């Protein structure tokens, strides 16, 4: 039993704290559960062949009857991307703003889940009920429009979840953060602040999105060739600034990349993007205009090998060719792990003769996450009793804890939560409870969770040194070799020039099998083991490589 | 025939220009060739399983009789690392400074090449002959001591190769860049400046190495636990500052990591490192001292999975354990491509309770390469007629060209050279000649050049989706299946839970083989092809994965 009085709430971290992506938090109170966000994570380089990573929702499935709904802070993949994988196991009604639901609907349609999902549109500033949860949404700024923070009122106080936020004092859509509401919540009494901590390493304030527009104008004014701008497909305000600047400089804008075309359509239809009359053209029309009248807006700012911009950079795109005199603007930051891919792409674009403008040399991107002074401001506006950094890698969580302490919060009131951690909070205090099942699930193709450590270890081994399969057919009565050894090898060595090595390995195999005593030969497992180590040893001696050696013995 | 008068020299790029690492340049004049540097490159993430990348020296081997020697600007891997792989094909005498040769000797010894290699020690500021080449060395600053730039005097003017450089006005060893010599060369008449361009994206000047020492003092003064400092094993001046600061704060220093231990020994023996009396202890002795009396200096600043610091971070190191209260300083920058590995390691160190101090949050590293103002200063001191940026990725080469133009150099006098490019330069001018064979050679284990595109493509395929081998024994007379199908699969799916899928694949295989017409069955290649595509199709339908499917038919 908990020491905290009845009427306490549990904050359950199901993903996202201590790691970028895969944001998912559950709030449990009075026998009801509210889920906040349900994001995916893109795999790091060690998760070979894995497509995406989603949260483990075992705890929610086990408590499915308690789950009253899911509330989405904004429409980024790391907050909504896992929903199509979660809904088949846990069909819950979903609340979110217009753009968030617009983007989600496109996903649900692709997964044939739209008809079976209950969606509720709310706006930043609304107050409504999900089950018995008393929910209020508060407008914030971020790199996607229409995001909000969340306030949940309980008898013991308010839980505020910031979502992803920054304080842009001059946002593109004129919709400023609701400073008044955060202040009011602070006066009313915030028990726990769950805060974005991603940019805690960065001093000061993030400059306004407007700064990027000014830079666009400067670049457009001195460009006499085609302009190609790569940015995130969800950065609607950035796209708005591209359309506005193009209009100003009498250029037409064509869009490349499926996700950008789709998001443009959704954002325009829902009124989040206003494209000036006559600016938009189809991609195939760009050849009808001189280069200095054209802007190509594209995905691929992360250098992903199959993305539009990478194909453009390697001259592998049918409709968009880079010519000397063209300008390419990488209006995005490199997501951790993508740095070298991005830099390689930039090198290729330079080789094609383009002038490339990117983060390291000019001011063509601003972050969507609050810097240090903004994080402090959020703490000082909401004046929480407790705080939990969310949405950041572990080092951000640590650095945020230091920052919160600097603003006067006692160290024991700052909780570092990782996936599975449970914080109970009530009128008398807050304390950690035993962990629940949580973690991550790998998605590869249509398989969810069928790739695990063994498969990944094998992929790593195969990636490093390839495979070497030795096949022998043996007479089950006499033990004589009746066919083979045959060798199949991939990824180990260039086989056409390794004939001698293959012959040597076959000879080792023959000697090993023939050298078996009769008793040993009755144990095929032993024969295989000996065969494997004899061949592996020889291959290592000759190459200093360790391919995966697999002996196959067929009994005839 | 060249249009430039006789007595012209050729500058031949064999590696390094337009890519980080693998620096190698040849200067050809009067029937003689001088090689400058011979570096290796570490493979990027696409070169799966490859250990290192070295320059293709075909051109030099074909002109072996002309090659008079190799001159090393400094002792970094990307300038000397390929020598052990090149010497067996091209045994040339080598010139370099004391520390450079000291580090090289250790390598040659490991490769049993020390006895057969002719080494000539020279000092920064020396003037000497290699063949008929009139060579002068000029002291520069860099992140390893004892580096130099090179001046080669020809009738048409001087060729200056900067090596890797920066201008540290207050170096740790008091040995300031030879500004006077560069000025003098400028007055004498520099024809071509081959210049480092790595940091051309960075404004201003690189702060002095001394700044890091000041920061160390600040950190030491407020640390009450163990201090672990990771840096590059070749950064002798950084190591010197660690020893000095430890001495000041009455701490003992133990070294972890083979390369750091080896380099410490070499640098101390040759007089480049002065360890204060009584400061050095053996690693196994650290437990004899309280944590606040200990400094551990280690390799692994790049988060390499098997490195000492990564093992320390994952609590996998026998002698060095991180405790809450310990301080870890990552006194290095992340080499492109390593960012996410480094960040993961930092996260792990924070989880162990350490206070981690790294580049992004404090000033614990300075670069070894000149920033923009220093690059301009080098141009203005040496006043070359032509310039070629070396040692940088392609974008650095482009940005350096812009910078050189800003200092007044005509655009047509700036040459961007990639591996294989040849620039002829003489009294009448400079122009590009036809390319020579150049590029890179992959080293995997002891194999040099036996891993190529096919092997890498297979490794990529295996890494993404694994392998699925189907083996069937067939009676060569009747065509009946006499054994199998057997299935061997790795890295595709967790096999223990995929029994049904394997059975299905076997059934597909049986049907495919039995369905063959007699004529088709006589063409095993056709059978195999059909078998492959039938099985692959079924596996894709069930999993949306594309493992490498390999059919094996054994005729009995």
C-alpha cells in the first residue's frame, strides 16, 4: 500500500523520458487511465534492418478496461507515429487538435484503421472531460502548428505536461503561447510539471521562426538560379515562409516528396497553410519556367538514402536536376545519428555546382524546443511543487534537473523517470512506486516484436563478415560422403578470386567428417560443431575474418 | 604534351582532398617523385565490416623507380596510418620529425617492417634534400606536437604544403609557429599553397590549447571524486596538461587504453611529454588511493563500442568503475559519424551518476585545425599565386575556395583537386592534366582489396533482412527429392516462433521442384531461380521482409 493518501494519481512513463522519440505517458487516477501521446522512434545504427521502434504497451493492455482515452499534444511522429501499431491491441478514443488529427487520419487511412477509430477534435485553450479527467489544453509554440500543453486538475493539485514547446514571441501564425494560462495555473497550484528538456544544453532563447523567413528573403534576393529548400515535412510554418518569400520574389513553388505533398495538402485544406494565389505549380511544370522563377520544396533534409534530396544530390531524380548556379537550402537540423549522411549529401550537392546553405554556415533553421532560459521561464510561470523532465536523452534529463534546482526547486522534488517508472503524487507528497512492464518493441516489415536480440546479433555478425555455409550429404548407413561438400558464401570475400580458399575449406570439411570416430559420427551435433570450428579456424587463419560458419549435413 | 614549359612540376592527389582522412599527395619533378603523407581513413557506416580504408597507390607502383622518398607532416593516423600497408608494395625511405617517426616505428614493429624500412629524422626548420627535391620544414601548431609544413623550391617558385595546422600563439611547449619563415617564403615567391581547409566553416581563430588547461584547473578545483579524462591518444599536449593539473591538485594519473599507454611511453621517452615526479601510477594502483586523489586518462572519446571509456560507461571495465560523485571529461570532439555513439556513452555515464563535462556544455576541447581567420592569415603570409585546399570534405574545399577568393585570389587560380587529379604548375601557369589511377582500397582483416562492391552489397542485404537458405537433395536420375528441404536462416526472424512460416516455405520449395517440367528440371539454374523467387515471394507476403534467399540443390 502506498503511504500517500487516497486520491493520489500515478504518472507512468511508457516511453520518451531519457530517450528521444517514442513519447508516451499514462496518468492513472480513480481507476481510470489517460494516455498522453503515442510516438515512435527511428532505430539507431545498431538495430539493423529494423524499421521503427514503438513503446511496449503491456501495462495498458493489462489495464485496458481503465483506459479512457488518448490525448495528443501535437502531430509529430515521435508523438503520434506508434498509434497505428497500438490501436489494433488497444482501441481507445483519441483527442487532439485539428492539424494533429488531420495528420493522424492520413496514417489511420493507410493502415485501414480510420473507420474503427473514434477521434475528438479540440483546440488549444479548450477545457473538457476524458472519462473523469478534467483536461485543459494550453497553446504553446513548436516546429509544427497547433500543439498544446496539457493541464489535468486533481484534488491534490494540477499536473501540467508541456508537450514539446518553446516560447516564440512573434510566431508566423500570430498565435502566441498562452502565457496567461500558464501563470494562472501557477497561481492555482501546480503539483507536477512534466517538461520538455531537449534543448537544456543550449543557452538563452531560441530565436523566432520569423528569423528564418528574413534569411530566406536575403538568400532569394541574391539567387539567380533554381532554389531548392529541404525541410521537415511537418514544419508548416517553415513551408508558409517558403511560399511567402517565393511570392515576394516572383517564383513558383513545386513540392517533392510524398510526405511533404501530403502534409501540404492537409495543412492547406485545414487552414494552417495559406498558399498565395498562383504560386503553387506541379513538379512536372518546373521545366516550363526559367530557373530563377522556380523553388523546389523537398523532404530529405536528413540525407536518408532514398529521400528526394539525396536522389537530387546524386543526380538520380527524374524531374529535379541541380545545375551550377542553383541554391540549395538545408532548412533543418541533423537529427542525432544522421550527421554524416547529411554532410555527405551536402558534399554531393556542392560537387554538382550548387551553392549549399546549411546550419553550420548560416541561420536557416531554428529549433522547436525551448532553450535554457525558456525552460526556466516555464518553471517560474507554473511554479510546480515537483518536476519531471520528459522528451530528452538521459543527459538532458540530468541537465534539466540541475536547471530546475537552480530555479529553487529542492533536489528531492525533481524526479528522473525512465520507461516503466511510476511516480505517485498526492496532497502529501510524491514518491516512486515499483516499476511496470515497459520498454520498446521493434517493428520490421509487418512483424511487430519478432525481431529481438538473437536476430539482431546475427544481422550484426552477417554485416561484419558475411556467411559461409558448408553442405555435405552423407549416407546415413555407411557414413560416407555421397555429395558435396558444397560451399555457399555471401558477404565474406570476393568469391571469384577466392577459389583456393574455398577448396581449402572443403578439404578441411572432408577431413573433419572422415576423421570422426564412429561413435562421434552418430552424434551429428558433435560433427557439426567440429566442422564449424575447423572451417572457421582455417578461414580466420587465412583472412583474419570471422564469417558465420554454418555446417549443413544431409542424411540420405 | 603539356603547354607549360619544361621544368614544370606535377601535384598529384592520391587521397585526402575532398574527404577527411587518407591524406596522400605526390609531387613529381624532373623524373622524381616525392610522396607527402600516407594516411588511412576509418570506414563510414556503409562500408560494413571494413577495418580501414587506404589510398590506391597504383600510380606510384607503376612509377616506382621515380619515387625518391616519403615525407610526413605529422604523426596522425590520417597521415601515417596507411604506411604499413603501402611499404610491402613500395619500399621507400621515409622522412619525418622525432615524434612522427616514434609513432611510426611502433606501427612498423607490429607489422614486422621496422628492419626493412629506412627512416630519416628531421626537425621543424630543417632544410635538406630528398633525391633532388630541395625540402624545408616549417613549424606549425596542431593537435599533436612536432608537426610541420613543407616548402619545396623549384625554378618556377615554391610549393608550400601546410600539413594540418593552426596558429597557436601560446602553445603548451612554447614552440610557436614559424611566422617568419612563412613570411620569408611569401617574399621569395610561393607558386602554390596546398592548405588545410577542415575548419573553414568556423569563424575567427581557434582558442589556444592553454584554454583547455585553464578549464581543467577549474574542474579539478571543484571535483571531490575520481576524475576520468578521455582524449585522443595522440594529443600529447592535452595529456601534458592533464599531468600538470593533476600535479597541481595532488592527484595521481593512471592511463587506460593500449594506444594511450603506448603513446605516453613514446612521447615521454622522446622528450615530448614531461611527467611530474610521482604523479604517474599504474592502473591497478588506483584502488590504493581515495577517489579525490585519482585521475584516469583514457582513450574512447569517440564512443567506440570496445573502447576503454565505453566499457567504463557500461560498467564492463575490471579496474575502473564510475561512482556517483565522479567527474568524466570528454576532452575531444566527435569525429563525423560518431556523434550518436558519443552521446549514448555520455548518457550511460550520467546514468552511473557521474558529472559529465563535454563539448556541448563546456570548453574542454579545442580543434587542431585553423579557423577562417587563420586560413586567411596563411594565405596573406605566403602570398601564393595558386592555391589548392587539401584535407577537408568537399564542402570545405568549396568554402575554402570562396575564402581564398575573398583574400584577393582570382577564381581561376584556385584548384579543387580530388583523388587522381593532377595539377601541372610551372613558370607560365598552372593547369589540370588528365587524371591518374587513384581512389581507395578497403582493408578487412588481412585482406587488402578483396572486399568490393559485391561483398558490401551482400553484407548490406544480410544486415537488413538476414539470410534464408533452402537445401534440397535430388536424385540425379529420377529427379525425386531424396532429402530435405532443409532450411537454414539467420538474421531474418526469430526462428523458434516461426515454425509455421518455415514449414510453409518448405512446402513452396517442394511444390516448385515437383512442378518442374522434365526439360526445365534439366536446367538446375532455372530450377534454382524459380525456387528462389517462389520462396522469396512467400516470405515477403508473410513478413514484408526480403531476406537473401539461397536455394541449394544437391544431386545425389
